[in-house]
C-alpha cells in the first residue's frame, strides 16, 4: 500500500469513529463526540475498516473522491457571549466533517479533517484575548488535508460545545476550569426577571427547550397537550374538542401566561390562550410553579413564560416543514395538514426573523371510530389557522439593542356537526355524539380566535453600571364560541358569546449590582403598568331561520358581560444575594394598585346593575434560599405570596340576586391573596437532573366556581392547597435516556363560615399525574421515543357533592421517531399508540354537569412530516 492509500484509510477510519457533537470536553485524551440532532455531517453510519476487505481498485477510486471533497472554510466569525465567545466556521461548498478534540496542558485542540482555510486574509487565523480566560484562538492548516484550531486558555483548557448546520459549525467556548463543572448551566429568566442559573432559584422550575417542543410536534401541535405531558403540577392534556384549558390549573390555581414577558391572560378568564400559540414560534418555555407576583397579578398558581425564537447568527437561514395526519380508526374526513416556512439572519447591526404557518385540520375520531363533536365552539376540529411571527432587531453597539416583535394568530372553525343535545334525555352519563346540522352563518363570523401582539423592547447593558430593560406592548383579541340552542332553558334563546378586548402596557426594570455586599449580588427593581378592556356581548340568532334551514342569522347583540376596564400599576424590587459559594438568598416585595371601572348596565335578563369604580391595593413579599450541598445537589426553601383580582366577567354576567351595585358588593370583587410555603431538593449532573418538592398554600378568600343551570357561579371562600411534585431525567449511556414526572395536588375550601372544609372541585384540582419516557438513539440518524401518561382517579369532590361525577383513571402511550434523511429530518408520530378509549379529565368533570361536553379523546392517529434547514 502506498502512502496516499494509507492516508486515505487513516482519514476514513478516523471520520467513521466520530459523530457530530454537542458536548463539553476537557480530558487529556481525544474523545469521540456525541450525536447532535441538529448536525448532519456524514452520510453513512460508523464503519470499522479493519473488518472490511477492499480491493485495491476500490481504494484508489475512494482516494480520488476524498481528494476532491475538501470543505473550504471561507469565514471565521467570533461573537461574544455571557460565558465566553462563540466561534462560527462557514463554508460555501461542502459541510464540515466531524471535529476531533484533544487537550494538551492549557490548550484545547480541534482537528477538522477534509477541510482547508480559504479566508479573505489568507490561510491562517489568530484572535488575541477574544474573551476573559482565553489567551488566543488560532486556526492553521494541518497535515493530511485538514484544519487545526487551537483554543489557548490562561490557566486551563477552555471547554466547548458544538452544534452544526449544513454548511457551518458553531463552537460555544468558555473558560470553565475543569471537566468537573456541570456540562451545561441551564439559565432561567422568568423566576426573578433576570438571568439566573436554575440551581440558584429557590422555586420549582421547569424549562422546555426547542428540541423538546419539536419532538412533541410529531404527535400534536396543541400547546395544551404538550404542556400537559411535560410539566409536573400542570393539569393533564385537555380535550381537543374544546378550545378552553378550563381544567388545566397549575398546582390547583390559575397561571399567568406570558409571551416574551407580555401577559396574554386577560381578567375575563377565557382560558383559550394556549390554543392560540403555534409551537413553531417558540424557542423555550419557562414555568415557575407556585404563587408569584414578580410579574403582577393573576399568577396564584405560577407563571408560564413563552419565549419566542431568536434570529440566527448566519446571514441567511431558511426552515421549511410540512406534516400530514390521519386517524387510523376512521381515516375518512380525518386528514390534517400544515406547512411552515421560516427565514432569519443577521446583517451587520440588523437581524430579522419571519415565521409563517398554515394549518388545515379535519375531523377527529375516538378509539371506537366514532366522530368526536365540537363541544365548545372554535375548537381545533375542522379548523383552519394561520400564525405569523416577525422580528426585527438593531444592535446599535455592544451595549444597546432595540427589537420589535409582531405575533398574529387567526383560527377559524367550519364544522357541520354540533354535540347532540338529545343525549341528555338518556339515563346515565352518555358519550357526546355528533349531530349533523350543516349550519350557514349570516351577519357574523365563524367561531374561533384571533390574537395580535406587538412588542417593542429596548435594552442597555451598562447605564451607570446597571442593566436596563424597557418594554412597551399592545395586545388585541377576539374569541367567538359556538352557538347553542337554549330555547326552553337558562337563556331561552339561540345565542353565542363573542368576547373581545385589548391590553396595552409597559415595563421598566433595572438590574443594579450591589458591590458593597459582594460582586455576586444585585437588585432588580422597576415598574409595570397595564390597562385592560374586556367585554363579551351575546349574539342572538333568528329561531325561524335556524329551524327552517339551520341558518344562524344574527338578529342583535345583547349584554352578557359588560365593558369593564382594569388598570394595574406595580412597583417591585427583587434582591439576589450570593452570601457565599454555597448559600444564596433571594427576596423581594411588590406593591400593586388596581382600579376597576364598570359603567351602568342591564344584564341579559333585564336586571339593572349600577356601575362604579373600585380600587384595591396589594403588597406582597417573597423570600427564598438555596443551600448547595455540592456542585450538583442543592436544597431550596421559599415563602412567596401571589395575588389576583377575580374574573369580573364571572361576577357581572350572572350576578347573584343581592348584587345590585358594583361598589356595594365588595366581598365578591375583593382580591385573592395567597401565601405559599415550599421545600425542595434539586440535582443537576452531566446528562441528568432530579427534583423533589412539596408545597402548602392558603388564601383567606379564594376563587372557585360552581355550576348553576349550566352557567358558572363564582364562589369566594377560604382555600388551602397542598401537594408533591417530582421529576427525573437521566442519560444512561450514549444511546439511552429515560425520565419521569409525578405530581399530586389536593385542596379544600370552606364556603360556609360555620361549616367544614370540603374538597375543591376537579375544575381546579386535577388527579394524580404520572409521566414516563424512554428515548433511544438507535443509529446516528435515527432516534425513537416512547412516552406514557397515567392520570389517576378522583372521587373526593363527587362524594362530597361538589362534583357531579367521579373521575376515572386512564393510561395513554405515544410513539415518536425522527430519521435524518438527506439534509432534513423525517418526523413520525403515533398518538394513542394502544388505541385506548378514554375520556380526558376535562370531559369527565364538565360532562358531569352537561353530557354534551363528555367527549372521548382521539384514538390512534398517525402523523408524518419532513423538516429541512438550509
């Protein structure tokens, strides 16, 4: 064998052993990198040439191919980061092969085979002091048609994480001192309104990253389903036949839903916000569990902050994906499809992102092959939706950034079926069934949701030593439910609700270091303001047209929920004090001034109600501590208060007989104030995490709902909630990963002062939830996941006469698979793999009051899609 053939075999053998990495490495010996779902660099799985016999002619032909396949590195870009520096290698002709990493003393050496430097400045690159702790970065040609990159540290070798695209490699470089450090420091912003490592937060936190979201979209694009399967303490997935998340509380109480810090939840409490979120626009989701007032009111159960995607650092990146879905129990009429396109990039000081998606969903069918009817109006059944996210950002210099974000969602339903009301005449609780009506709508819109959010952000990293963030936003929404025939019933008319409103506000926060304590302590302080308008008239339809030809012809609008205006001004301060390397203390205070304005109005039934202005004040505190037992395990404890004003729509639309004036019935309108106590232990290690926590909270005047004549009635009574949550994720080896979550919550309230505490309704308290998953990287290009969901039964509230039905348990299995084919990924999902016939908690609890809501869950459903980036 000549030298050329020997060199070819050596390169091929080395390349076959190395996979595309996303790792941190500081050991003395070269270490194979781990697979990355983002990176596609080799077309074949590993081949061990010592076990393969090749004729000499094949070796010569292979040698010629390899000599021509040299990736030309045309640009090396360095971008400062909070941890160090990001280095991006770009090519114009071919993808870069997998790098090989080794460490010698304080230098990390990266060898990239089959590559050459073709830089504008020549065939070498050097950057002096690109980041603290890093002396230099050098790139030079190496022997054997390759490029060698040397990362020289001051006292120890830097660490690096690698991600890849088709024609670029990105190296996230930090000067971490040793491989004993945790592989990746997970940072959360929502808990304290500024970046903190999860290990430093004295609260229960769940972070859902982009990869997890993309994996879940193999089986569903409904965020209510995704969060229900991934977040402990959050209610199990709700029924797709209804657009609301009414039976999806967070630890038994309401959650504030934010998008990039902008509050989506309205005081009216429609619980339809998650239905209007396209998972394709999400970069990550941060969930703080337990009452908090860090962002204001309405977060007595916690905060769900949805953070939208960021522009890429490349000059241009395009994402395309398309998906098809079908029911395997009844394929006809069940086909759904969606298509999305995304474009993003950076040019100088300007960066941008545009994401557009269209979805067309058909009917859904249960495990018995029966059509599932829409039970709320405007659900995802037989719907067409559009979603747009647009961003434009300007980095004026290293310190200042301005960003404008525009997010629009429009989902409309066009179904020929309603839930058959005649089942209420059949003894026992029946399964909701469809009734074909083929309605025609005149004089109004189809049922569904429309939402617009515009958001302007400005940040300055150093103003007199402080970091400033300012935000102004506007939100507008319209939600239209389905028409119902109430003739002879509570409303004695054919009506539907058309809720709408807007919200505008601003936030200003300043993060100030406190060096007189130490250089690891800071104070976050600022002010929030929001003005919110809500109303919900009833559309009344012509009964003659409806009976004659199923035409919904609008006759008039009548008051259901009058216009009411909510103003909130909040002042806050939050201290983050790292007392020592092992002990941290967080604490804060928020003072809120709340005003409500309601004009005189007449209820749907003709009762006059005198309006007026109400004013509330609330001052709440929080304090928490973290004690680190070692670098991986920490204990945390906290006391926190949260508050909310009740949903005034729930009071004003159907007020009790004694309610004649807004200003005179203060008990119904008084704010909810919650005291929460929590203890927990958290561990993070290379490739895994575990958390166990317990909580107890009380409120002297709570907010619960009971049904009267099919319409909810507000119940104000003392409440107490308590529960336990646990989660574990661990990578067993390079191929296998497993994880589980368990959450259990209970609660009682005391409606009568002289009575006993009674179990709170399952509207608020969901049964025990257990999830488990197992993932396998079957080959370098093929991964598989099985995930399991068990929801337990609950009969406490039924036996106490609070619920009208007991909750029965159920068990569901999903299968998800990703296969890298060509430059993209084939995504396969099977929802309800075992084709279980079951009723979600939402259907069971609401169906106990009205059987037309008792819809079964969808049966086995197959989804296939393809995603490509270039």
